[in-house]
C-alpha cells in the first residue's frame, strides 16, 4: 500500500491550513498502517475514529468560517465535505474484510479527494477569506 505523501498541489497557499491538511494525511497513513499491520480491532477502530473526528472538526471549523463570511460556494463546499465523510463511514463499516483492500481503498479515496478538494474548493476558499485563524 502506498502512503499518502504531501504534494505541492495539495497546498492552498495558507501555511496554517496546509499544516492541518498534513496532519489529516498523517492520520490517514496511521489508520491504513494499523489495518495493514493487523492490529487489534480496537486499535484500528481508534485510528479510524481519530481520523474521522479530526476531519469532522476541520470541516466544522471551515463551514463556520464560510457561514460567517457568507461564502458564495458554501453549499458546494459543504457537499464535498459530506461526500468524504460518507466515504469514510463506508470504509469504517468495511474494516472486517480484506485488510489490504481496506487500507488501499482508504488511501486511494482520501488521496483522490484531497487532491481535488484542496485544489478546487480549499484554495478558492482560503484565497477569498485570507489567512486561516484557529
């Protein structure tokens, strides 16, 4: 399984946001590693839960920023967030199957989503809203 590696095209031009995105990628890699290493189900569930919680919190913060700024692309951006959370829940529900396939699906789905979402949605958002404050 290939780990997700930070790529220049992931950058949204805001150092704080890029840092948060790198942390999310690290959590994806940690969860995929737990699956591949055959760790106990509780460890895998915890890793996936940590990933889900971090992504959900990041999305909630972004969505609050967009609402406050009356961002004109809020609905499309939020829809993209909901799509990823649905995908991640589906992956979490399927972790009892073929471990290599589950880990590969996790990294493939999230890397593809990160590439498109960071480029299309987040870069536009953070260019419009300016520096990210947490």
